[in-house]
């Protein structure tokens, strides 16, 4: 059974930076699984923010390109999301997701608030 635990959320001022972490346990998730960051803003549907394949290819939502970076540390079995130049519309709960074939796992989410 795979478990994902996000951390690193909090309050950040507009224009600031924040790094989220997603620690995986139960399997070598960061090596064999495709992993993604989603976010859910208040009153909105959950949306895909960034993705990284098991081979290391990355994709980003248009709204975060050039500002967010997804990467992972296989030795630590951890996924990261570096968020720079935050805006108020980046506020929401950020979720880590891992998939491999039919298997799909979610973390519990970490809250990010962008406000002055």
C-alpha cells in the first residue's frame, strides 16, 4: 500500500516562493510511478498543476509555466513542487497523486494561502 504525505504549505505573500513536498512510502513510488500535483481553489474543481513521468518528463498547466517546477528525489522517494512568484489565485489545497497502471493514490493535501 502506497502512502503519500504532503507538507510545506502555509501562508506566503504575493511574489514569494514556497516549496511543497510529497513523501511516499510503501513502494519506490518516485521511481516507478507517474506523479502529479493538483490543486483545488475554494469553490472550484480540482485541477492538474504539474506532472512528471517515471522517465522524468514534465508537463505544466499553462497558468504556472515558468513559475512552478516539479521534480523528485528518488533516493528520498519524495516529490517536490517549487512555486515561485506566487499569486493570490494560487491559493488552495495542493494534492500529491501517484499512478501506475490501474493503481492510483492521493495524499491528504496541504493548504497554501497567498495573501499580503
